[in-house]
C-alpha cells in the first residue's frame, strides 16, 4: 500500500472482506495509528472478530460513525497512518438530501475522503458492496476515482478465496493472492496447485489436470466431465467454473471434427475447488475430459494438458508456457500435452515427456482416447 493511496476493496457479503482488513490492521503495528471506521457493525462485534483473529495492536482505534463531517474531524485530529471505511455505501453527508448508498452520496463521500486523505498523506481502504453481477455497487466513476481496485472472490461454500487486482496505478494487476478461510482468518496458500489437486487419488474417466494461469501465477487445476444419455428432447450442457458458451462451442467442435455423437448426451463440466477460469488455454482440457467420460477411458494421472482449440480443431499456442511446464514438473507430473507451435520454441530442458500436437485428433491419440 502506497502512502496516501486510496484503495477500494469489493466482494460479496460474507466473503471475508472485514476479516482480511482486520488482519491487515494487525500487521501495521509500528507505522502509526490505524483508524477503523464502521457504519455497519458495533464496537462489540468488531472486538469479537478481532479476538477470534488474535488481533493485538495498541494503535488500532475504532469509530462507529456514518456522518462524513464527523469522520473528517476525527481523521484530522487523530492523524492516523491508515484509515479503513466499512463500508462506503453506509456513509452520508448532511449537505446532500438523498439516502446513504445513493449515487450522489457515494460520489460525494468518496471525493471528500480522497481530498482529506491525499492532503494529509493518509492511506485509505474503502470497503464496497457489490451488485448481483459482481461489480462494485454505486456509480462507475467510483472505480475511476480511487488508485487501486481489489476484488475478493470465491464461492461461499468453498474455503478458498482469491484477491485479484483490477486496477492499480502503482503497479501490475497481474498478481493475485490465494487464501483459505479458517477459524483464525484468511491463511495464505503458498502452494495453490498442490492444494487444488490434493484429493485426486483415484483415476476415473472424465478427469484431467489442466495447467492454467491466474495473472502470472501458474495453477494446476482438475477438470471433471460427465456425459450421460439425455432423457429430455434437448441435451443439457452445464458448466461450473467455465463459460457455458465456450463449452457449447467445444462440444460442437468435437461433433464436427471427431464425429462424436454428443447430440443425445447431457454434458456436465466442473472445475474442482470452485475456481472460475476464463483463459482460452483450458480448451484442450475441456475437450479431453469430455471425450474421456464419453468413451469411459481414464486419462493417465501423470498427464497435464493445455492448449487453445480453434473451430477447425487446430490446437493454438498459449502464453507463459515455461511457467506452466515448470509448475507441472515441480509437482511430479510425467507427461504434458501442449501445442506444437509452443513445443518448437521451448528453450529449457524439462524432466517431462513433452508432446506437441497440432489438432484435437493428434491430442486424443496422445492421450490414448482415439
């Protein structure tokens, strides 16, 4: 966090925003006072959470207030090093007649906080609610006014959380933080790939390991597919963790280029551990898992696949191939199926058996699914 910067943290209710912020407060013990302003929770509620998280910071001050005029007075009198406002939608100004959380209130409150904190070199974290679409609630200009926008993501029924940078005036947005929600708060996951595939002991048909990227961090993730004869007139396609339309396109590619009769099959695809992945390098993994389930042939446990699939069935190159291969090598995998165009450009030597493929027919042959 850069001195005097304005950081906006968004996330769904109950995802762990306040937990993460309290843990940050505990890390800043010698740099000056921390002022935690809450318009949603009382001091008793914050104290209970702080005790559970083991927060012990004598410089942490709490203020339960929603009036921006009173908040500005306290910031100027206390002169804290860090200010947390939880949440921006609960604050209001007496100069504006509209209700707290309205577009005009949120815009005015953010502008006043930004002016006060920039003039006094106070780092500020604003916690924001999100809409059902996952965007920060309020005017879009809110994201333009702040220096950094962070989203805390994750499925409510899974323990994994991902802190993703969407905007950063002081650095890259390609880095992510991965955490696990435990009784002591959010705990850093130092080796995400190992955690994400830790329960993969058996080797059923329809399961494959895919090398994907989150920012500049390589992750090995398990994809599971299930194909069953449809009992309806229209076959169902269900995608959990990937784009539904992408699954539909890849099924069409399989039907056309490999003559697989999936028109009478329901196809379900799931990304294990509740992650959401959008990059095109997972295409070959989706196709491999689907064919494996359809033919009821397991894919070798020691194989990792990656590659973008075009509409003509060709396997197109992907970026950051070296990082993906090193992650697979580190976790003890034996074979990796990659695009032929990527294999030709490899410079390092790997302990992996690297097989380059040009189209999905060659890929299925390499996976012994043909």
